C-alpha cells in the first residue's frame, strides 16, 4: 500500500520535466537578437565614423560596400586644385597617368615623389566624376631589398655580396592586359651591381569595382628586360627574363582572372601528374630541365606529350612552353657566329650539347688550359647540368669527360681521374680524355712513364729537354701551394736529369696561383706555355721559399715545369716539414718568393688608440643617425669620432654588445698604414691570439677601414684570412693576399 501511494508523486515529477523541456525560451532568444543587433549597429557606426575621419585607412566597409564607401571618400576636386593642395602640403607629384586614355579617363594615378632622390614613395588613385577627380585610394610604394634584386646572380660569375640595403623605384607606367578590363601598373628602378646593370620593380593592379590597388609581384631582371605579357595556348602569361650572360633563365606566370587577378608561377620542380599517370619520359624531361639541359629536356617533354595523349594537361603544356623558351635561346647561341672557338664551346655546354663541345676542344688543344679556367669559374651551374645528364644517361661518354674536367678544374687531375673511375668508364672515354690538351711540345718532353720508376732511377734523359735560361726573366714574384709527393707524376718538362732527393728531402708539386711582373700581381696568363715560363722565370725560381705557417723555413730547388688544367705547376726538391705525416698525406703549404709582400705578423702593430667611455661612445655613435654619417664623410677633416665609428662597426661585425666590445678593444692589434695613397692613412684591426676567451670569438680575422671610418675589407664571417699586403704603387692601391679554403687570391681595396 505504501508503494502504491508513492506512484502519483513520481508521475507528477515526470510530467513537470517533460513540460519544461518542450517550451521555447523566446525571451532569451529575443534578448540575444536585440543585443547582437546593438553590437552590429555599434560596429557599423564606429567603422563608418572611422571611414569619414580617415577615408583611406583599411576598412571592412570599403570591401563589403564599395558603392556606399565611395560616398565617404575625399571631396571631388579639379586637377588644378589637387596640385595646389599637394604644393601647400610640400608634396611633390610625378607625371599623372590616365586610364584607359587621356581623352576618356576612368581613373588617374598620381605618383608621389620623395624630395631628395625623386623616387616614388606613394601612389594616389582618383576616380573621374564629370570634370572632377575624387581620391579613392593611396598606397605606400616600398623599396625593394637589394638582396632580392641580386638573387638571380647567385651561382654565376657575376655574383655579388648579398646586401640588405633598399633600392628605390623611380618610374611608373601602364601595362596592357588583355585578360581583364583592369589596369596594371609597372614600377621600375635600375642599379649597377658589380658589372651588371639590373632593372627591377613591382607590378600592381587596380580594380575599378572596389577602387583598390593590389600588389601582384616584385621582379628583377639582370638581362635589363621589362616584364613581358604574352598569349599562349593556356591563356595570358607574364614572362620575367633573368638571364645572366649566355645562360638563360626565365620566370613564367599564368595570369588567373580574379578580383584581384592572381599570378601563378609555372614550376619545373614539381610534377603536375600523380605517380600513376606520369610517364618516365615526363619525369626525365623535368629532371633535365632542373639541371638546365634545355634542348634534350625539350625533346623528351615533346615525346611525353605524344605519349600521354588525352592525359596531357594545361599545366604540363605550360611547363613545355617554359622549357621551350630556354631551349630556343640556347639553340640560337650555338648557331651564332662567335669570335673565338672558346665561346662556341661555352655555347654548346650551356645547351647541354656535350659531344659538340668536346669535339671542338679535341680539335683545338691550345684551348685546354683556358677551358679549365672557365670551368672553374662557372663550376656550379655546369656541374649541376653534367651530373643531372649522367643520372638520365649514365654511360654517355662526352658528359663523363666533361664531369672529369670539371673536377680537375676545381681540385686536381688526380681527383678528376678518381671521380671518373667510379663511373666505370669505357675504353673510348679513357682514350679521349688522355688525348685532351696535349700539345706537340708537351708530348715531346714527356719521357717519364712511371712515377715509381722515376723514384728509383731519376736520371732518365729527356728527349726534348728545356733550354737553360740565361737572363733573369720577366717574372719577379710567385705565390703558390706546395704539396709533398713521394715521386713526381708524368708530364714534367725539365732542363736536366732529375736527381734523387737526399735524406730529409722530398719532392714538392707546386701549383702556381699568383705571379708578379712589372705590371703587378695577377693570375698566370692563359696563353703562357711551360717552355716560355721556364725561360722567363730564372730569377724567380732561384728565390722560392717554403713556408711553415707564415715563416720561411727553407729554399726550394726547381727541376721541372708543366701546364696544368688550372695553369702552371713546378716540380721542386726541398726539406721535409716536421708535420708528423707521410709526404703524400701532408696538407698543402705556402710557397712564395717572399719579397714584394708584407706579411701580416710583420706589420707595425701598436696599441689601439684610446676611446673615452667606450660603451657610451659606441651607443651614441649607433644612434647618431644621418647627421653623424654626414660628418664622417669628409676625408679632409681628422674626424675625432672616426675611431669610434670603426669600433662600432667591429662590434657589429662580431655581434658584440658595447660592453663586450669594451672588453675586446684593448686586445686588438692596430696599425695605421697608407694603403690607398690618399691624405689619410688606413686603419687595420686584427684579432690576435690574445682575444679574451669569454667572448667566444675565433682569432685571426682582420678589418681594414679608411681614415674616415668606412669599412674597406673584413674577413669576419668569411671562409678566408688576410695573409699579406702587396705594396701600393703610384697609380694602384695596395693589394691584399687572401687565403680561401687552402688557395690564395689577390683582392683590391
């Protein structure tokens, strides 16, 4: 009975819950709706107020309701009123541009110029309303980074040091676009970087519907060409020519009609097909294109188009078109009439026609040395082309030989031969390689058939020995790199029978890297032969010194000479250096005549000049801005802050705080020398061996400044070190002898 009495209460609870869950909360919903409307209205009011106060600021109303937003734009004016307003505000306008024509304009574009260098800083846009103009947009024109502008030069012989300075834009004009009834604006600037004049700029588009300017692309052309609009099978395209020298380089963009329009780059580094559709021909064609083997890539891609048939896509057609642009240029160059066979060889190499290039070299053995020098200069791009071609055709004889020559030019004949043997070359490859560059003189002088035999009996007579030199000769100084060898390899021309080294002596192979004559220091001439050098180098050969570090340890006796792929080499006998290694495993050491060079340890180093309150002075110098920079620019004035400027630059180069620089400064080696021949002496700072260890700075780096504080040379952060100075002459500044990865080079200030 008690249980049955509780049932109604339970049922009542169920009814109450069911009734409550089915009721719609209208009051809550209406409250939320009203609140949301209030918030939305507040946002609209605030955005509208901002639009009225500053009609040119970014505003979502201008994007959502362009027609409404135009009612809040600037007051319409005549062109005369616009110019008067600009003049009153100190604004300098450039020549205005009408779109589409002056007699029927829909919009005007006013470039705004800086007052100092007349570069474009802004672009103001006006829509036409009857006989008046109303400003609807203005955009800041940002300068381009010079590191972006010079990027196409990377990897070429024209490469320059990457810098982060700004490059301004100085002109603007309309570009005709057929794919859409909208104007494109081309901004341009020019600058010289090294020996190359580069044109660069930006491309903007203007959308009449939204009355807004949009940035589409930054561009750079070492070829000095403006961006070109062209029509292809797949639609309108934009072409950027980034060719450097004979090596073509194009960027291609498909124009995608949109609001605003879009540029889609055509890439040769990505397949446009899934793996189950792409063919071997297509993949190999892309691979060859990535290695810049253009003609062969074009042939394969055309075959792939036939093979794919209905699966051939517009994206693949764009890749074919881009490859064809490169191949057309390289093929034209091979058919051109060149002033020298050397240029013809290079045109064939750039096109990937390895056999044709090799045939010319085989017919002109006198070009062998100059060709190896050119291979060393343009190593990176050609190495990529040769190795990619060998991946597609691993047994190709001509490309195997060019690969060997590239390694020989960059390193040595021995390393080149080792590289070739790993490719399992055939007999024809070895015979053609062995015959390259052998002149009649060298063939007559080459009676050494085995280094091993020579080491045991070094008295074999040469069939065509070199005549003994009787006068001092043209060459006065030499810088080279000596490598100890157990016995000489073949190919040396010599004036007498080769002796056997005495106990404690060894043979040295000397790679000549720099020569000095009456005109100064430089690379060995391309045209010099082994016999001519021997006749013109008697005085030089008698003064050769073997160095240990930067100190001469002994003289060398020269017994032979021969031409190498990268120049000249000498064969000499000298003492073994106490290196703890066998001669064939010892690293290269410096060889020079010693005179004519002032070695770094022998410079007149002295204590660094005192600078009061060094950290404060550096901080003040860093914040001084343009006024201080202008003060430093006058070389006639002693400039009391010049040393402070140098110290600040040293700290920046080393990444040190003012406090750390204050700790380092007393430990720097300092010298004041006249290196340029101008009224003020140059200042040298060197990180010696006593650098405070807590700063974690590697010693051995040098910085050279002008008397006014301008940085002329620094090897901080570089894979090089300053070794010595060649004295200045009446018409030439001092020259720096620099070591780079075990090799030596000269550089000017």
